[in-house]
């Protein structure tokens, strides 16, 4: 019968092998140790069945592991060795005191970061001062603990995996908006009604009667006043950079344009006032981020589902009570963004599950 520990260890082994680690020691009487050289640093993982070994045996074998890693350290010339020491137990309470001794490892030749894997509580514990997220070790251990299987080699963070390393499309949109604002100011002012209509602001009669449908798209690149531009520009930076990184440039620009148009269409339906601004597209990005954090249950560069929900609710509420705000664009863009984000994040989840299954089959 396979124990809970061995199932956990098998999932961790699959993950570590995928991440480039190699087994350096192991056997029936000795827990497996996995190691990987990265530049001048050697990283190692040791998995311990604490309930099976007991305190004295575990302590002795930990010392043996440190000696093994020190020998490797001397052979390959690495400047430092970092050991992720995962002590696994059915109940964590009996072993929790070990975490209080974490400081004792800090100045040792092998820098050890202690984890306590509690199976009954399904918790991963570590010393509050320990750099527990180093090399994303806490992610790998947590995923194995919660029976999520091994990770594909491309999975590198506890948050949603970035699709691009460096975003630039969002900055291009910001520059384009600034250019349009500058031209409007030069032509008589971005708050001037004639200038707004000449550049492409939303106006129902001009669109419906005269067939000037291009205004539906153009209006999302215009702003009424510098303050309006700065507020929307900051929001675009905060949410746009995150969405471009995590969805990729193609999906990001698709979300931005489609939600901007959707928001403007809703605004035209509910109001005949002259309107302009990127708010519909920005709320579209917020809706997409809300869906992404909800479906993956992970934050987007620090923005969790609950934080995004607060942004959306406060923003919509502010639009409802503040005169002169095109809340139809906000609501329309947010709904469209949420639906698009829900579908796109679902496709990402399915792709990651497929990669995970392929990794498990090949390992």
C-alpha cells in the first residue's frame, strides 16, 4: 500500500526532474536527495518521512545529507549550497518546534531552508524569516501537497505564468493616447466640444444618422482634459502591463479593442451625451483580470481576485454617483472583459493541464 508520503514524494520527484534536478542519493533506507547546479550555486531538495524515521534518525540522516552536499560543493567549486529540507508528517504540531531553530542553519556551509509538510492539515509551514519562496520551492511543495501533480518546465511562479517577459504594447497605447490629446490641445483644447466632435468623440446622431461608425473605435483613444488622461493612463499602466504579461500581446490587444468598442456601444444605447475616453477598455482589462484571478485562484502580480473585485465595485459605484461619467462604457467594458478573460484563462488552464499530463507520462 502506497503511503501519503510516498505519493507526495512521487509528485515532487516528477516536478524536480522536470525542473532539471538529478537524484544524487537515495534508497530504501535513505530518502532521496535531488540537486541542480545553477551558476555558482547548487540547489538541493531533501524529502523526509518524519513519522517513519523519528527524531534521532532524521537528525542523523540530515547530517549525512549535508556531508554529501558539502562533498559535491568541493568537487564542482560552487560558492554556496542551498538545501530545501522538507520534513513531512501526518500532524505538524509535533514537529513545529523545529522551525523555531531555523536561524541555526543560517551561517552553516550548507544554507538550509526548513519546511514542514503537514498532511492532515494540508499545510506547508516554514520559519517566518526564511526566504521560503526562493527558487519557487514553496510552490512546488504546495502543489505536490495538494495533489496537483508535477509542473511543466515552463511553470515558474506561484502566480499566473507570464506569457511575455517584457511588455511594450501598453506603452505604445499610452503614447498614442498622449499624442491624440496633444493634437486636440493644439487644435483648441480637449474639452472644447467642436474639437471633441472633430476628432471622433461618441455622438449618437452622428453615428446612427450619418453612419460615422469609426467614432466607436476612435473615441477610446481620446480624453476630455489632462486630468481624465492622467487618471486613465495610470489605470491602463497598472492593469494593462499585467494583462499584457500574463495573456500575451495578441490577447491583450484583442481584449483592449473589443472591450473598448463594447463599452462605447453600451454607452451609445443608454445615453445621447457626447463621450470620449479609454474607460471602457480599461474596465475591460479589469474584468479580464478579475476572471483570470478567479479561474486560476492565483494573483496577477500582486492583484488577487478580492483586490480586483474591490477595484471593479468601487469604480462602478463611483461612476453611478458622479455626474458626467459614462458609466455605460464602464459596465459594458467590464462585462465584455470578464467574459473574454474567463474564456482565455480557461484555455490557459486546459493547456497547462495537458502539459502536466504529458510531463507525467514522460517521467
